[in-house]
């Protein structure tokens, strides 16, 4: 059999780097244009604040401290206790009314915290759920529009 001879002088064809350079140049141009458009406020305009602008006034609120509540956890809690301290965010004109109702508020808090299943304290969202439940119960006791929020200042499980 006769072998076909290939010429040895021919060098392999080099690939052109022109498409890579064009792609890199376009990426730089588009990146720079996007940065400028965002920085100058053409895209996603930020809130412009003037130096002489007055801040908006705070709402008319007050805070009523609630005495610490200490409850035993679970029916067979051997030395396990919860110490819960909070403050109530109250609409400005109702501070005296809510302060008068503090014994009822503490009673509602004691009843709810005592009834919680001990396993619920291990859940990640337990504090958020308890806070929402307590706030709703406190708002029922005090009436609508008086208590705006319940701020938990201490939550200690022993």
C-alpha cells in the first residue's frame, strides 16, 4: 500500500484573538455605561435630601414599662423558669389609661406565658409568635388604638 505523504512544511492555522478582544472591549464599555447610569441617577434614582430639610417629627408616643414576669415552664418543670420584661408603646394621649390597666395586662401575660408548651421555646420563631400573641391580648384588654406595640426588653430562659 502506498502511503499518502503530507507536506511537513505547513503550520497549523492560528485562531484569531479578535473576537475575544471585541467581547472584552464591549464588556468594559457596557459595564462602564451601567456604572455611570446608576451613579448619575439615570437608573434607580436615590432619594435626594437637601441639606436644609427638617426631619419629620416623631409620632406622639410614650412607653409604659411592664414589671418583670417570671413563670415556670411546663407542668413538670424542675427549676425551669422564664423571665420576661417588656415595655408598651402607647399612643400619646393614652399613657395614664394604659398605666391604670397594668395589673390586667400583667395577668394576661402571666396566663399566656404559663400556657405555652415547653417545646415551643425551642423553635426559632417562638419569640416573634409570642410577642404577636401577647400584643393582641394586650390590645383587647386596653381597647383599640391605645397600645401600638410590645417591646421585649428581656427574655431569659433558665
